[in-house]
């Protein structure tokens, strides 16, 4: 049986707001994306994922949707989108949309209706509760920690509270409501009719909340406010969630044969399989956070091996997963896991090698293909990310100085990933002729696409080769993964073996040279190098070999 397209795909994530601005208003837009499609084609990506481009008040940059069937005017029109879709398809690239249906914007007409009266036909689309002892219905905290920190907001019109896991302006939808489910199916089918190839499901593990909304008994964490406790378990992987996803599959995804990838908050190699095993008819794949840059700030070879070998089991058992280190919610991978100061290009290439040669579908986040780095702004005013702001005010309330708070939060801010794309060395990095909505990373004069393409150590060109390799070597998609332990613990060494071939990958995850002692089992075999991030002769794979800092090599068994 041949592989479904998404197993062979390389997905590129576009954060439209920060990608390319065509009209000088400082906001990236669809026409800007269209101008850059040839560059994505050249890179070799086969699928684009758009983070939300729907009509939105932009409280959370589009993850607060006010109209699920239209494009935000800042990005263009529905017609622009249809043109883009056609253009992408004519270039053999698929397009998948972000679906944000854990919550909507409070400006969505459903919510506008819902809040009007207790007997409004839309009342049950959201989660409403009366006060408990004159206070919030329970002690759950919201992730963005606005105002008093509660996940409930009092609404005067009906004298009840509504529930919001995220921003106050992002009320949670009620998946227990049958009419709501039907609306979502219709809306998704409408996008499929328009021609989209699949969906990325935002925080899908959080659609089902703990029945009865009991108080959490978890202790308040250092950033929790006023006794409202952020307890992800109350709304993550709660019983009933599989039924919701299965119904989505039955009514939309499976029925129409579109690709799905779920954002797996709280998904680990232990609980992933039921979401992604084909027999379950839920999702094609999930992405997990166990390697994501931000959740962790460093990644050792041992940790990498440990997590990858366990996820490889999920795949070996019939599931599928995403390979990525960063996205719009993370920091920049080269700053977190590589050495952005001394070996930026080498370490960016090494990290890419790991993502593109381990089992699963690689997702590239805009800018990683030129090695974009983290940024640090001086003032909280320059930050936009809701987590950074919420955590900042919590820290200030608890006595931190602004400098302390920013130093702590900057390395983890999602704004690291959201600064505008660095196209060239001109003002605002060539992103816009106007004033960018979020400041450009001052590193742009050194780090930009134009400069990268002229460099002997071009990261972009390296990504091209990696992506091209996937098309030629079936072991990358199909091969079993086997790790070998090396004496030098900074070295990662593994093979990928399918019926047709064996690939071998070796990588030195450190800024120091390393000595590779080839394991007994692999000695005497003949290997031919097919990819390197190092301008030197291929290390001979016999006995002991020196590896340079951040060197990565890919071989095929001759
Ligand atoms: C997901 C998105 C993130 C957003 C959140 C709420 O985690 O990736 O950007 O803030 O959901 O929609
Ligand atoms: Ca614009």
C-alpha cells in the first residue's frame, strides 16, 4: 500500500501576520504570501499550514475567531484566499487551515447572542454558570492570567459567569451542545468545499472539560493569582474527548478524506496512540510538546534519544506524529538547543537534520530555514504574547522588578517566534515598508534570507537538500529507527532501515569536538555520505573518528 500524501509531506507553517506585508500597513497578508510562494516551492515544502487568518479582533493574533467563514480584512479577502489556494495547488502544494474550536472570540455572533438571555437559542453554545457563594463558580485559573486570574468572567446581562481557558475575550465553546457540533461540521465541510486539503486542530485535547466543574485541589503555583489555580488536567484529555474527535472524523475528516493534525497539549507517547491509530478514526497525526523549544530551554543528546525512541514506538504501532522543534508558540530552536553565538549555521543545520531524518512528518516554522534567533525587548510594551504579559503582571504583583520579569520571561516568550520574517538587510528586514506590528529582531542585518543565500554556509540550501533527500530515500518515511549509544554522550547515532535501504545519521550536539567510536555492530559495513553540514571530507566510518562541533552527517549503506 502506498503512503498517504501527508506521510511524505514537508509542512511549512506560515504565521501570516509576520511573514510578508504587501501593502505597507505593517501586517503580513495573503498577497504577501502569494509573492513568496515561489520561494517556498524552491525550498521544497509540499504543504502550507496557515495559522488562523479568519476575521478576528486579534486578542490572540487570530486564535480568537469572530467569523469562521471569512478572512480578516488585514490579511485580505476570501477571494484572495481562493486565488492563493489555486496558486498553491498549481504549484503542487497543499494548504491546511488552523481550526480553533475550543473557543471563539466574544465578538462572534454566537457569543453575542448567547450572552443576551438565558433562553437564547445560542445560550448553550458556551459554558455558563451561576455564582457559587457569591463568587466565581470554581477556583480554576485561566492560562493567560488576566484581571483576577480566574477562568470565569461575570457577565451582567444575565448575571452569570462564562468559562474561558484562555483570554477573557475567548469564551470556551460547549462541545456538549449538539447544535454547536453540527455548526462546526458544516463550517469545516464548507472549507473543504472551497478546496482546502486539511486542518490543524488547535488545542483539541481541551474540548472536553471535567464534568461538574469541581474545584481543583492542586496548590497554587508561583504565578497563580488570588487563589485561582491553573490546572491543565481539568480540561485536558478528559474522558469523552475521543468520542468528540471520532465524531468529527465521521462527519468531516474521514468522510471527506482530508488530512488532520492535532495540537496535542498534554499528549505524550503514553497516551498518543488512541488519537492517531487509523482504526480509531480520529486524527492522522498529533504534535506533542516533549521536544518543543520553550517548554524546555535545552536538549541533550540523551533526552533527544529517549523521547524519539518512545515516539518511534507510537509510529511503529500504527500511529503517526509530527517532527518539529519550534512553531509560533515557541522560542527559536537554534537559540534554545543550538549555539546561536558561535555555531549558528552548523547547529541550525544539525537540528534540522534530526527533525528531517527521524520518523514522522517534519514541520518547518517560518524563519527556522534561515536560522532566525530569539529576541529580547527592553520593555513589556514591546511584547504582544498573552502568556508573556499575563506572567509579567503576575511577577510584578509579587514584587519582581520590570528588568527581572523581562529577563525571566524573554527566553520563553512566544514573541521570539513571531517577530517579522527577515527577508533582507534593508529597513524592517524587508518585511514591510511601514511600521511592523511587532518589532523586527535587531539581528536582521546579519540574519536574513538574502544574506543566507549568498553564504557558503547557507541554511536554506541545506534545508533544500534535506527536503529533497526525503523524496529519494524511502527509509526516511518508512524506516525503523534504531539508536546506538556512543561513549561520547553528546553524539546521537541512529539508523533508519526499510526493505530497500539503511541510512545512518550521526550528529555531535555540542560546541566541542567529539570522538565517535563506531559501535561493533556497524563496523565493517560500507557507508556512502549523502549529506553533511561540514566543509570537510567525510569522516571515515571505521574505528574512531573526530567530529567537529555541531557536525551532522547522513550516510546510506552501500
Ligand atoms: C494554541 C495556539 C496558540 C493559542 C492557543 C489558544 O496553543 O497554538 O497560539 O494561543 O492555542 O488558542
Ligand atoms: Ca499588509
